[in-house]
């Protein structure tokens, strides 16, 4: 499989000149892969997975977090917060701002999501045959699968796609919605007062609009 390193564009004020700089030269004694390096959108922070003393671990801004990483689940917020998935034995958990979360059998790779303002955080925890979304440390109900987590622009609301009983639905702020055969990725309106998504039920193709709070 072809692997490529995606460099994120640095977010800088229009009047400022972007300045390049050497962030770190990885020390000898740390096994390092360029394909396991991550950057915040403003270039202020970075992380990489390396192996030191025979132990694979995550390094943040050049310092070891002391945690073994589970896959490549790493996420930065625009406000400088940092989250990643870690492993301990056969269990996995998230670490957000240095604080460990609940242990699960697995943490969904790529499912670490900060709200646009960086104040809220959500991820997928998997235990046995059940999946759940954990928002700000609080677990939603279990589903067969969950995906496509989306926060409203102001960060006050979250919606995602869930599978229950062989049917798909949108879950809005923890409340399960109508069942469909297929559901598309939810999108919040600019004012955050409604969530919109495409859906199919039988031979009916819908564009649904659900008001927040109803």
C-alpha cells in the first residue's frame, strides 16, 4: 500500500510572513518513521511515534508521553489541545491533555474529534460487539457501529451516524433519530440550529432537516 505524508497548511494571519524552522532533529537511539509524524494546523506543535528501548511510544514536541500508542490515532485542536489513543496490555484508552480516559477493547482509528473551538472532544470506544461515542468523557448508548462525528460550528452540538438493528440513524446530542436503510454524513447549518443529511428508506430518497432540541 502506498503511504504518503500529508503536510497541513500552516494557519497564519494574512499580514504575517510564514517562518519555517527546524522543529527537532530526532536523537540517535530512537527508531523513527517519517510516515508517523503529525503536525498541528498552525505548526506550533508536533508529534511522532518512535521506538526507544524496545518500546513504541508517542513523542509530543520532542518529549516522550510515556504511553505506548495504538495505531496512528493522533489529533490536535486549533486551540493547541492534543489527544491520542494509547494501549495498555490488551486494552486501549485516549489521553487528552495528559488525562487518561476509560479503557476499551479498541478505540476507533481516526475517530478522535475536537469541536471547532477546541473545547469539546469525542471519540469511538469499542467493547466486544458494541460501539459507543464518548463525548467530553461521558458515554452515549451502545450501537452496532458509529461513524461520521460532526460538531456544530459553535461546538454546542454533536451528531453522528449509528447502526442499530440493521438500520441506520442520526444521533443528535445523544438522542437516536429515525431509522433508515442508508444515511449520509450529517451537516449542521451555519447557525447550529439544525442538522441536515441525506437518507434512503425503501424507494424513498430524502434530504432530512432535524431541528436541534426537538
